[in-house]
C-alpha cells in the first residue's frame, strides 16, 4: 500500500554551499491483512553465480557527494546531488553513514530499543462486514512486549522484545546477495554496503553503517484513552466476514494521537536515558498496530519512521511492531519484517526529504511516489529466512538500491537494483 506523508519543512544551512530541509512528518507503512489482499506477484528469485552487469560502473554517473562535518550532537551524514538518468533532473538528499563514494570507515549509531506496554479500554465484539465499523464494549486489554507469550510464541523464544534484540537487525549474520559475499554483519550494514558496492571499489571491507551500541531500555507504558484505541481479543472475530482466524489480541491505536504522545511526552523523557539526536530510539510494540480510525477495521498502519524537533540536530526515530498475529503473513507471522523495512528507510531517508523521480505500481504501492523509501517498492518480498543462534528464524524484507530510484548505471552489488535480485533494472519510465 502507499505511504502517508505529511510535510512541514525546516531548512538550515549546514555549510556555505549546503542546505538541508528537515520534514516534520511521518512516513507510515500500510499493510493489508492477508484475508483482504489480492494475491501478490511472486518475487523474482536471485540468480546464484550471476556476474556483474556491464552497467555496474560509476562511469557515466553524474553525481557529487559531500560528507557533513561530524558533530557530537547529531547523526553521521553524507549528502548527494545526482542527475537522474531516468528523468534528467537533479536530486539531492542526505543518508546515514560515511560517504561511500569518497570515504571508507565505520559510522556507528547508538541505538535504543524501547519496548512498549500498551493498554486499551475498549474491546471490539462484532464488525459490520459492509462498513467494517466495530461494535465495542468497555474492557481493558494490556499487551506487553517484554512479557512471555506462550500462545503465539514458543519457549524459550517467547519474549518479543528479546527476540527483537537477538534479530539480524542488531546481531551479525552471514549475508550473500547473489554472487557477492557481503560478509557477516547486521542487516542494515549489509544492505548499505551492497547498495554502493561498485562505488566503494576496494574499500568494501572497511565500510560500515552499524547500530552500535544497542541498549534495551525499560518498557514505556502507553495508556490509550478509550476513544484512541480498541482491542480485538477473539481469535474467531474475522471468521464470519473473511473465514480467517488469527492469534489474538490485536490492538488498533490511533496513529495521530500516538505520535503526538511520543513527541510530546515519551521522547523528551528519554533524554534522561541519554537518547538524543545522535542516537536512534526504536519503539517496539507487540501485535499493536496503528490506524487513522479506530472505530472501524481501517487496517493497518504497521510502523513508520519520523523526526521531531527543530532546528537540526533533530531527533529521528522508528516505530514498529513485532508481528505474531498471523494476519499479515505466516505461517507464524512476520516477526521483524517491518522493523527491517523501517530501519532501511530511516538510514536512506532519515529526514524524509530525499526526493526522487516518480515511481510506483510495484510492491504494494498502488499509485505513484517520488521519495527514497527503499522498502516500499518491495513490500511483500523477503529474503530467504535468516536463522539465528537463539534458534529463531527471522524474516527481513528485500530493499531497493540507491540506483533503482535515480537510474542506470547501477552502483550496487552484481549490477542489481535490489539486494535479492528482484530488481535487475532501475525503476524505468516515470510513473504517470
């Protein structure tokens, strides 16, 4: 589905020749439950042993880049200005890390996992199948990302927040994309290196974008007012309308209220834990998702990344859920697929201002977009499941390379335009 994007720009000069505009907005990821979804086209498999494309070169690439001066109160960033071969226009933006075109080295972002305990005070008992409007009764439901769940999960891997921490987003795993051995590292680092593989040249082994150190904070309690949240607690709730069961409960939280509460109350309070603009807080719910209308099954906003505060440095943050509901994928759920989605997009468009030539009608994007949200065009396409030492197997989403948005030549691994080989060419003609 398409992303919601609300923009309020604040622009400041970072250098005499560089200005960065920060969007005070949220880029929301929508996902339709499986039982309401049209069948998706299967992902094109990667091709083992594929050799680099002749286009896999920086020759002919009209791009200038610039590392921003590193400050202790902000994220490590580099900027680009590229003439896109898809549209012939100039595009600019900022990306987390060192400049892969000119610099080797490691950028580390202190990362804080913030588990959420969410309380709602209404329970949906029925749903009108024509309007999807709920009938509700008063009732308290609490879902705790730090508590054991022996219904939708199995011991010893039955604590969502612990599973998140031990996932390949934060722990190292071996990643091989097609013919290219990226190395043993975190998923975001593997993707960033692969996206700029040709640009890095002989410096691939010394280029890293790492979430490090990673610390899990005490859980934050979100007590949603009665009109801002609802819970579905009956596993048979969708049987009459859709013939589908799920693993309950599922909480729907009003996204506007929730994000306002984060920005106004939670994020300022986290400053006592040293959370600031140079770090990344990741708010993790367990089978709680967001909606623009909690009076009906307007489902579902499964996560987003955003920023708060002006001027720069500004606080970027990620909101996601650990999924075991079985509503969106399975057989057991999507676990960290949405987390991998949001982390990739945060790193490549941290301030939600990286405009591209229009693209669309791919993944679950039904219309046109013109932003560098690297996961949106590949929603529904995952890499092979990733087994980890804790005995749990995780799902991470395929992501689109930098070159896919702006056009050939590809500077990515294998000459590809995404890290599992679904995109072997750029986004092509402009989306009408």
